[in-house]
C-alpha cells in the first residue's frame, strides 16, 4: 500500500496569509480519522494561541492522540511543574485540557474520553442536552463503564459535569478565555453539533458529523453558515474543521449522515454567498473524519483531496490532517 503523507499538503503558507493574521488558535489533531481506526478517531485540541489551556472538539482519541502529538513536538513548550508527578502527556490531560466539546455520542467521537476517565481530572463535558443524555445513559451507567458523570445511575462519581449547551447561545469555556456557541446538525437521524469557538475577535468552527442539507432534508448546515457569515466577512473566522467521510463515489443513499467532497464544496459555496462572495479565499479547511479503508490501494484521503482540489474555485486551503499534526490558525 502506498504510504500516505498528505497532511502537510497546502499547509505551507498558512502562517504567512496576511488576510487571516491575528492571535488565532493553536490546534492539534489528536484523532484525524473516522470509522474503524481505533486510537486515531475524531478529536481536535483547540486553544487560544499562546494561552496554553485547551478544550477538545470531540474525544474519539485522547491519550493515544496526546502521545503521538507529543512525539511530533506539539507540546515542546509545555513545562511540567517540578513538583508534578505526571509525565508531560499526563500533565496536558489533567491540567491543560479544561473541558470536552462533544458533538454527538457515537463511540468514535467519545471513546478516548471514556477510557481515559479513571485517570482524568474533574472538568465539564459541553454538549447539547440530547448528547449529554446519551453519554449518561449509554456509557457512564455502571454497565458499559463506571459513572464518572454528575448525574445518572448512583453512585455518581462526579468527575465530569454535564454542561448542557443552548443552541445559538454563547457559553464561556471555563479556564480557557474562549467561548462556544452550539448549532444542531443532522447526522442520519442523530443530533450532532457544530461548535463556533471564539477567542476575543477570532473564531473557529468545528463540525461534528453531518449530512448535506439536501439529503438530510433540513437547513442545519445553512443555519450554521448564516451564523458564521459575519465572521467570514470581517476575516475573523480563522479555520473550519469539517468532515468529508467518503469520496464522490459514495451514493447519496449510502452517506449515512456524512459528506463527500462534492457536497462539502456545495455547502462552502452557500457560506461564500452568504458572506458576499470571494470572502473564503485562503481560509483553512481541515478535512476531518475520512474513513480508514481496509482495501488495497491508496487510502481514501488521497482521492478525497484530489476531488476537493479539482472543485476548489473558492480558493480555500484544504488540509487533510494526520494524527499529531499541529497548526497555528
């Protein structure tokens, strides 16, 4: 199988793009894939640039993602206090990660959080009420796993506080200097979430799994773009993390609440129109949740990147991430 090394594609020049200059965000890919690649499932560490504290957008990978990212230099500037008993990975997990944004309760978006919970520190889980309810009911229930939440089946160990987000309402992310606004998404009948994360005047969008509006028969993605259009016009939106799980060969009836390059490009055109046209040039788009394949030949990200580049008349900068990569947006 041909080696895959596309995460760096189009990354050069991101730091030099003057239109998007500003304090921005530090982002680390703790988990870059969707589907079956255990240990490398959807999770992005996000913090205000230089501030040093983070939240994750989903947590399909956590400890393994921290290990890979540390080996790639993502935490070289983190200084563990001399009196700490933790390794640098343990210190980042327990001290620097201040909470988890969970888009939906599918296992590939929460596995890392669940298995790390015994050694984690107290912190909130930020999610829509339907998502927190499923985490409480399906995982922290003393059957699938001990109840590390602060609600549900007794005894509640109260390590994690379920912080229910109100759609469209800004909520401070404790300990980070950032805030988040949640927007519901449609994911094949399951409620998922897009998170608009803000730090000062800067913003970043992180999408959970989502299907195209036309297939899902909703306006959920359009509604997110409507909310983000102002930040795009003012060049405050620093990056978008959004999925494209399949190549264009996947038929609409088998999307199961996911996007393809064609649908992603169509949706980005919607954002461009709402922002006045031409406003997306040089905007970084991190393409998440590409499904790992067990079949011979190139991994799907090769074809997906080709298809995205072929249709990229908006001038955005597509990035197909690899686990452990880190950026300043």
